[in-house]
């Protein structure tokens, strides 16, 4: 029988992820990027061009596989979308 203990600590830290503190930050940034792309009606191709990245990298990040991206890079993407008129 398994016993689960719930707490307020970072689950990624409990699982031993090296960048545990950064993962929730990255997730929030990616969520904002996703929302901005939806609101502006950009295609993935248009968004990738605007962000200065490849479609495959953008799709990885939007799909939740953002561990290979630094938070600063994701913030730069976010800022580019925030200041770019559609």
C-alpha cells in the first residue's frame, strides 16, 4: 500500500531535478507565451519567426519540454511577443 504525503514544497525539488526552482517559473512564462499566441492569432510559423527561433524549438517549449531552455531565453520570447503588434 502506498502512502502519499502532500506538502507545499516544490515537487521538482523532491524528485531531484537540478533546476527545480526554475521549472515553475519557466512553466508560467510558457503559459503566458501560449496565451499571447492564441490571443493574437499567430500561427506557429509566424510566432517562431517573431521570436527568432525554430518552429521545432517553439513546439517543444509549448508542449512542456522546456527544460533545455533557460528562463532568460523564454522571457526574451515573451517580451518579443508582448511588444510586437499583430
